[in-house]
């Protein structure tokens, strides 16, 4: 059951990226970012009210509230890259950004995290991951490749900060502030850079209702992760999330392009193998410790 939920979460993330990309195509980059955060904030606010929690009962260090601001970078990056490169390549580049930033955080113990030194053996897996990602990029779009990589870095930073806030509050309150701060930052960016977008002139509903579901899908993914993280090993969770993301990304690419990409399939397998090698090495290191 929990393995299935892990795969499902990966699929939800992929669908979220595609849905948010369509929303961006209709309203514009900055307007879509604001809408995504509005939907997420409404839903998590209802959950907090139902649980009768008071998010403002205590104040904590300002640093712990930055997760939502960093998360805006992730949303904007994914929305900007969507349509310029394949969905599977977008997700794989994000994974590369997560892997490298995770290595740096572990190496130096950033954000107050415990240190885990990088070993040369992990270069084998990292090389396979990079080779798989390179095979997925059929049309090299410098901006899309760069922002997809940046989105992976921002995911790790945002996730780490939000986890720190959740440790002293709750997952629900941490998620609430994630969307509150994220919406505030997204609104400011929209007011500064969103000139000429359709919402600035006149709001019009899109003909497809499902493109508004990005915020709901993101919240659902976070919610499921909170359940499965304590039920299965980190090794299987990370691997299943990746499999769910990249291979559902391949399926979405088939629908968008109308053809099967052998490059994406081969690249997905290489990334999965490389990720598995590094995760196995990490697990063995923890067992030794």
C-alpha cells in the first residue's frame, strides 16, 4: 500500500508540473504562480481550521518561514521550463539539482543538518544520472535546462526549511506558512514583473477547469509524503518517487508529442540505475555507522 502511494506521489508531482505549465500558458508565468499558491493556501487553511490549530500562537526565527519564498523559485522555474524541454527531462534535471545540492548540504552540514561526507564511489551513480539526463535532452534550451536544475536546488532548500518549521510546530502549520509566504512573494513578483499578463487586464476563466488544480496536487503530494515517509525506508521512497515522476513524465511526453521517445526511456533507466547505486551506498554507510 505504502509503496503504491509513493509511486502515486511521483505521478502527482509530474501531473502537477504539466497542469501548472498549461496554467502558465493561458495566464502567464507570474499570474499562474499566484493562482497556484492561492489554491494551495485555501485548501491548507481549511485543514488547519478543521483541526482547530492556531498558526500564529507562537513566533519562531524568521529563517524558518522562508520555505514558501524559496518554493516560489521552484514553481516559477518549472513553469518557465515547461514546453521548452520534455517533461521527463525537466524532472530529471530537477533530480540532478536535488542530488548535487543534497551532496553539498550533507558534506558541510548546511541548514543545521548532520554531516555525511561524499565518497568517490558515489561518482559512479552520479555519472549514470548525468548520462541519463543528457540523453533525455533532445533540444538543448539553455534557459529551460538552467532553471530546471535550479528548481531541484530550490526544492531541497525549501523542503529542508519547511521540515525545520514542522519540527517545532506541525506539518499542517508548516504547510500553511509555506503557502502564506509563498503567496506574498509571488504577488510581489507578479506586481513588478507581471505587466501585460491577462490577469492584469481582465480576468477570464480558462476553458479547462483542471488547469487550476496545481496547488491542490502539490498539497496532496506533500500530505501523502508525510504519511509514507515514516512507513518505508528512505531508499525505497526516493527510488519509487523518481520512477513515478520520470516514467509518468515519459507518458505525458508521448501524449504531448504523439510519439514514443526511446531516448527518454533509456535516459530514465540510466538515471534510475545511477540513483539506485548511490542510495544503496548511502544505506550501507548508515548500517556501518
